[in-house]
C-alpha cells in the first residue's frame, strides 16, 4: 500500500511517500510560520 504523509504542525512542511513500510521519498521545507498562522493575502482588507 502507498501512503502519502503531510505534516504542517511546526515551521517545517514535511511530505513523505512510502510503500509497504519503505520510505520512497521525503521532502522538507522550512518556513517562518506554522499551521496555526495564516499567510496575509495581498490586497486583503484587515
């Protein structure tokens, strides 16, 4: 079985793909905010 995992709970976005309990690929991206902080949209009124 293939499993796609996505974690956004910290300031790292982690995406991994595994098949039959073997990791195929994992990607991490660092950001300054976490899942509870929204990104400000340009032109949006506050």
